[in-house]
């Protein structure tokens, strides 16, 4: 997989996550924080976990010694979580912008880096789906999150 393909996958990941976060605006505190069948820390906990995993994978793959654990912090507001995601996307985009074919193919624990990056881009799918179910049940559906919807943006460009 080449770097352009990886940037596309992360563009989709950002687009879909942003739709879920936008749907969280105006959600009541009980829906945001109440335990449910998916997790003890509610909708917020699901989205915080997705952020933490994204941060840890990026830090690990870039050789950083940091290992962020936002799951261990008090639950953020929707605005705080959105700001944290925006910062994470900027950091990932900056790193991916410098990734070339050799870097994408470089071995990481005996596997090409692009496989781990593909996993990371796909990891959020489950958690976005869980969040979308909770949001839809609460009357705040994020709408369609399929990759084809990202591809078929009205202006002809993804994202």
C-alpha cells in the first residue's frame, strides 16, 4: 500500500469520526456519560478510547516514548474531545505527509508499516459504529458513515 492510499484511509477515518463528533453536539449529559451495554463510561468513553488508541498507535509507530491514556482521565466535554481529535488529526496528517514508499514498506515488528497503519485507520470503525447506534437511539444520528459517502462528496473530492 502506498502513502497516498494510507492518506486516503486516514482522510476517511477523520471524515467519519468528525461526523460522529458533530452529532454529539447538544447531546444530554446522561447519554454522553451514562454506562450502557457497550461501555461503563458511556458514549464519551467509547470515543475517548478511540482517541487514546489512535494516539498510542501514532506515538508507537513514530518512535515516541509517550503513551497517552485519555481513558484514565475524567471524561471530557464534546468540545474538549473534538479539540483533542483535531490535534491528533493534525499530528497524524503531518507525519503521513512525510511518509514515502520506503517508509510505508519499512518493517515494524516483522511486518510492513502500512499494515499497522491500515489497522489503525480501520480501528475506529467499530467504535464509530457503537457511537452511531447510541447517537441514533438518542435522536442524534450522524448519518451515513460508509466510505462510499466519503468518496462521493458533492465537490468530487473526498473529505
